[in-house]
């Protein structure tokens, strides 16, 4: 009897320990098997209306349908995207809090800011989603019709003309810095908490120029509220076929652009990362999504986590050289 009682106690202890371990360390297959079983938050680091936000909303709607759960877009603007980055880095690594980052956050911010969150350490890459070529736009009230007119005006009054950006350290900001290097001009930087507010002040004539995605500027250009001078890609945008490239406009070595990607907190189970990555790649490959982005001047571009990690690393090195050349110090 005593032996049977000891055996029964051991069995109870073993069962309890097994349940405790399973609760703390679910295996990957279990972690991804019923994922997601509740709404997922997609944190966007900029205000509504900018190119990153527009891309995020295109993804969120279709990704939610693919995964069978609502994807809630949550805008957390400020500090060039670092407010959102810090928030997501502290979130549970369970796949229910995603970060919709752009190239500036991953490749530029580490050089510009004294970060609490190093993106190379704090996040696991999931997938690229879109490419966002930029266009140089000015308000109609500014008396320039071409890039050469703008350069002549800036050189005649150095330091007197302003360029807006969606935030210090973002790809639009760095594109303007490259433009200054390429043209020998000096412009005054006015950063905003996202592309939407920057666009509003540009149309109001409170700032003189802006590099922003074709995605967020196209409707304003078509309505005559902004004038497009050049796109910064290596070819013209299908959404703005009459607008020359920056190279065609006579400015060499001034190409630029951005891309968007989804990240999750480091430590998220690989099975969940892989499931999300495949779902995002599937969405990016859909003809309807491609056409929706193309109509706005963007390109759909999914990737594996490994491809995203490699791109972010190479872009970080490239932008580091530009930032050193412009003397942009960490803040």
C-alpha cells in the first residue's frame, strides 16, 4: 500500500510539473497552431495620412482576411518612429503586437538617435511589404517649375528655404540631405511627426519643399495642390509618368526612396514569425494588392525574414556614410 501511495504521489507531481512547463514554454507548433485567435495590433510609427500609414492600412485589411482575425492599425507617432519602436519592443513576444517599420527606422535611426531600442537586437524580422519611391514636391505658391529653378533659388538665398520631413532621421529627411550634397545647397530642416502634418503645412506654403512617397503625394499633385518636380527612383513612376527622374532633371547621385516591413519583438516563436511572413508574402503577391499599391506609386515587395535582415544591414551601412558626410550627430 505504501509503495502504491508513493507511486501515486510521484505521478501527481510529475503531471503538475509537466503542466507548468507546458504553460511556460509552449512548443512552436502549439504557439502557431491556433494563431491568431484574437485581434492583432499593427503599430504604425507615424501619423495617419503618410506613405507608411497608407501602406500599413492596405496590408492590415487583406492580412486580417488572410489570417481570419482583425488587424487593428495603431498610430504611435513621434521621435522618428522610436516611440512606436520602444512600445513594441516591450510588448509580449506572442505575435499579437506587430511593428510596421520603414527603412529609416531600421537603417537611419541608429545613427541619428541615442536609442533605447536597437532594432537589430530588439526585433525579429518578418517580411518586407512595399517599396516607396519619393517625389520632390513644392507648393504652387513657390515660384519654381523645375528642379533647376529650385536649386537656383536655394543657392541665391542659402539657408533661407525650408524642407519638411516626416521626422528627423527618416528616409525622406536623408533624401533631402543627399539632395543638398548633390546640389551644393543649404536648406533648413523642419521635421514633423509624420507625413500627414508635413503635407498640410507644405500645401499651406509654410514650408518650401518635401521629399515624400509618391503614394502620399499623388492625389494632391493631381488636384493641383502641389507641384511635382522629380521622382527619386531610377525610373519614372507609373503614377506620375510626366514627372522626370531626379537624374533626368540634371541632378546626379541623388536617388533615394524607402521601403516598409513588418517586425515583431525578439523572442517571438519562430513558427509564428514564419506563419506571418508567409501570409504577408502571399498578400504582397496578390494582383489586387499590387495594383492598389501601383496606383498610388508604390510597389508590393514581400520577403523572407532572412532577406529583410540582410537588406536592413546593408542599408544601415550605406546611410551611415551619408550621415557622417552631413555631420548629423546622434541626439
